[in-house]
C-alpha cells in the first residue's frame, strides 16, 4: 500500500510537471478560472473584452495579473488573458470578445474585418461559443482542455 501511494504521488508530480512544461504561462496564474489565447493569422487586430451578464462578478487580467478590457494582437505572437470570478459568482456568466482589424486610414463605413465571439458555458469545461464574422473575417476557436480556449482571427 505504501508503494502504491508513493507511485501515485510520483505520477501526479510528473503529470503536473509535464503540464507546466507544455504550458508557456504555467498553471493558470493570477488565480484565473481560465486562460484564453488569441492568434492573429494575418494583419493586426484590436481586441475588446466585455462581460455582458453578471458583470459585477467577473473580470479579465493580462500576463501581469492587472485588470484589462482591451489588447492588441498581431501575427508575431499570441495575446493571452485570464478570466476571473469574484466571490459570489456562479456559472450564469457571458462575455463578448470582439476583434477588429486595425487599419491605417479611417473609413466612413464599417468595412473592417471583425470577429465577435459570444462566450458562455453550459457547465465546467463545457464552453458554448457563438461566432459571428463581418466583412470577410475568418474567425475560429478551439477548446484547450484544462486551460481555456484559443481564438483565431484572419
């Protein structure tokens, strides 16, 4: 029995180390519930994050654990952010992630490529995400078990 407990502990430590080594940001820093990554396939994008349900109970953080509501992303690397709950929160939360292509010139019409992700969950580790694409933007996402979601724009 003692050997079984030692083997179980060793396997748990190896699994935790493998997770940390394969995860560039470690294991959910800043006490975040999930960590999301945004990848720009091409062009530069402005990212806006807005909680739309139970806004008083959630917030977003950057790598430095400071609260954020917007960011920039380009093809050179991913933008990541954490989603955090405040005490008293439940799973009845939703947020919108809006990514709009950055343009050098201003136009009088809404012609920017834009991706809108409505992010909810039906339960723990069960994301329910609706995606809307505008002006030919390519928008996609995938779930990353144990971490959060990855979003792709182009």
